[in-house]
C-alpha cells in the first residue's frame, strides 16, 4: 500500500509512537493530522514534519468527531486512523488505588479507542474503505502483575479490535491492534533504568513504527500484531477455545 496522498489521523501524535509514525508517513507523501492534548508539542511536531495539528482529548467523544471532521475538511476524507493516545496508569488495585487515576487510564486507553472508531468509520465509509490501527500493548496479550489496570484496558482494546475487525471488514474498513513491548518513549521513563538493569531489551521506536505501518497496510482485519525486541513484528495467534459440544 502506498501512503502517498492518503489522509492519516494520529491520536497521541505529539510524542512517541504517534510522532514517529506521523513523520514516517508524511515522508511517504501522506497528509497527516496529529491530534493530541499537548498543543505546543503537537504544533511543533506538525510544523517539523509538514503535518496539521488538531487539539483533541480522546476521552471526549465529541473531540474525536471534531478531529475526524478537521481531517476531512483539510484533506477531503479519511483513509487511516491511528488510535494511539495512551498513558500509564499510576494506579494499583488496593493500597495505591485512586479512583481519579483509574477513570483517567480507562478513559484514555480504552474509551479513546472506542470513540476513535466511532468517529472514523462513517468518514471511511464515505471513502469506500480505510484502515484503523489501535495501539494496545503486549500488556493486552499477557499478564502484567505490576500494573493490572493497564493490562485491563489494553486487553479491552485487544477484545474490541478482534470483535470489530470482521464486522467492518465487510465494508473494506480494517480494524487491527499493534501490541508493542517496552519501547523507548517517555512512557517508560519511570522504570527504564530498572528494565536496563534487569537486562530487558528496550525496543527502538523505529522498529515499532515498522510494525505499525505494515499493519496499516495489511489486508487483515481483527488481528493483533506484537512488536518485541529481536523479532520481526508479527501476528499473535490466539488459541480457539473448544466448542460447547466438543469432547
Ligand atoms: N512505549 C512503550 O513501551 C509502549 C508499549 C506498549 C504500548 N504503548 C502504548 O503506545 C501508545 C503511545 O505511547 P508512547 O509510548 O508513544 O508514549 P508518549 O507519552 O510518548 O505518547 C503518548 C501521547 O498520547 C497523548 N495523550 C495522552 N492523553 C491524551 C488524551 N486524553 N487525548 C489525546 N492525547 C493524549 C500524550 O500527550 C502523548 O503525546 C500508548 O497507547 C501506550 O499505552 C507504549
């Protein structure tokens, strides 16, 4: 798939994976719209890579609709939505439980993807198809004992995408999730030194972007690709559970 002239909306586009993916796709000739709550960083990035910026808090469904409208107004439609905004939780289950932090993490990491799909699909229908990639995490595929709330919302994204993928594929709209392990963005600042001292490899952002861009172009829908150090990004194969009448 060529990204030349494609219209791409990226939430969480001011930093990290969103910024790097925006730069890659703008370099390939795409019309990129970066959507983020960080206005200054977002505008600076957009100027640097030749993209547009729109302020968008993904916790608000109206803001997701407005970001899609902005892309459509600026560039005539929407082909790709990278629903990538996300945060670490800072919230445990008992001693460190905090209702506000809990709600915020679920809103950004899960509601944000729901609202993003809700806003993007009608615009993609008008285009005759499109590609949606949500950023989940390896935390959406495996247990994360040190951050169960993060695991819960990222597993939510995985379930959402696997369920929505086959439905919207009928209209040529693909819905997939990228599931990176620990990668070198500011989100791991608080525990990067610990990972390094444990000898856990940290993934280069460029390697994650390779996986994101491949998945955007994939004909599949409803799949989750993991990105891990030392492996090419690839589909995670879920086991089927036995049917109710299987012995
Ligand atoms: N870096 C990793 O190790 C890693 C691994 C797996 C998954 N992820 C996921 O990757 C995605 C991108 O994170 P990153 O690592 O690039 O971190 P990052 O902090 O560099 O980027 C996240 C972006 O999301 C934006 N954002 C936060 N709340 C928002 C909101 N309410 N509305 C709109 N934008 C908002 C931030 O301003 C920021 O620009 C997240 O969903 C994160 O959970 C990261």
